[in-house]
């Protein structure tokens, strides 16, 4: 199951669900599903390392978020302990509600982080960079170069370090690392010159660009304004039938404009991605989840998706449909296992 478009559609659907769901029960289910999915997608020899490092990072983020919010937010009825009021910023009561609210924000950040990690495991760098519209292919080239820049710099530092240690440099003090800077700078400039000359010799971006039709520019402005208007409605807590159509309309307009601009750019593809049976099933399930979520936001009770521990902490409200929607993160696991077999 390696189709790029299907994975991106799943990624965007899951990201929207995470943003809308601030209920800690739903977020924890999301988090567990993403951990399980990332564990299945990681390399066989690196599964335990991947799980250990990510769990340590998640625990740190949740703890730090709860700690900072508990220090600076003094709302809530369940007082755990207090600092003197004379202490600047942190003076006052530390409540269970403020710690809980900070932990919920930390879980949201962790879920988004894990979602990007899972996408990085599911798709290669080549697949991710090819997602950039052809109309923006110079940006795609810049991103490709940027993604390889830091690994190449790190590899070059290791080579220079080994050469310095062979020459008797112990590399223990800060001044021992100074001989690395000049060779690293020279090699980086040399690689940059070689890359620019090779791109010029291959005719990169040497053709004259055509003038963009005015109606495409106007359409791009309308699509952007539509998304911005939906975001304003969302901020001011308008019903979902106000902002969801604006989001969808703006996204469709921008998609077709970028597609129209991309058609003018000629490219050669040596490998065409195919939609396998599992990819098709995955796409159908994703569309089903999108339909259920949209129906729930318009006709259901979307207030159950959010949760606030203030003024006094209480158990979050749980409904069946949001619980069912959180299973989206578990959906790829059986399909991936079937592919491996």
C-alpha cells in the first residue's frame, strides 16, 4: 500500500479530525493508533528503537506542556499547592484543571507530530517532493536540495573529524573543532558550485515562462479568501454549515487552478503509481469516514468533540460516532499486514 494520493488523503483527514477533537479520550485513542501504525511501518530492525524514542519524546512534551500551563494559568477549583503571590508570573495557585488543560494541549501536539512521523515512514522523500504542483517545480527542487543538505553536511563533518583524529587531533575541546570549519565551508561551497553548474547545463528553468491568465489569478484570490472567511467563521464559533462549505469551495478552487497551471509544465514520469486493491479499499474507507464526520458536524452534536476542565474537572463526554472516527488511525494496519504477507 504505497499510493501517494491515498496516503495524503488519509493524512489530511486525520489531521482535520485531530484539530476538531479536543476531547482527551478521543485524542488518546488517536495517539495509540498512530503509535501502533508507526510501529508497523518502521523497519524491522528499528521497531524497538522507533517506539522507545517516540514514547520518550511524547512523555516529555506532555509533561512540559502540563508543567508550563500549570505554572502560568491559575484557573480552576481543585488547588494542589500555591506559590507566593509576590512571585512574578507564577505566583498563585497551581490547580489540577490547569495541569489537565496543559496535558490535553500536549497530547494534541504529540498526535500531530506522530502523524507527520507516520507519513514520513509510509512515503519516501521522492513521493513527498512529487506532491508539489508542477507549477511550483522550482520550489520542489529547492525542497529536494534542502532535504539532502543537512544529511550531507553531517556526513562531511564525520569524514573531516575522522581525518583530524588520524592526524592526532583529540577532538575533545571546543578549540579542537575549529579545524573542521574551514574544510567544511570550502567543501560546501564547492558542492554548491558543482550543483549550480550541473543544473544550468541541463537547462533548469532557462525557458521563458508564459504569462499567467488573469482569471487564474482572480480564482486563486477567491479560493484563498474563501478559506480565510471559513477560518473567521470557525474562530467565532459559527455553526459548521457556515465554514465547512467555504473550506471545501476554497480548496477545490485552489486545487483546479494549480492543476491548470501544472498542465502547462511538461514532465517525464518513468514510474506511474498504480492503485492497488488495498489502496482502493483504503480510499473508500477514508471517504466513508469523511462523510460520517461531515454529517456529524452538520446534523449531530459537535460539542462532544471538545472538552474543558474548567472551572472544575469532570469526566469527558463520550459518544459513539467520534469513537468510531478515531479508528481511522488503526485502519491502515490490517491492510499493511496483508501487503507484507
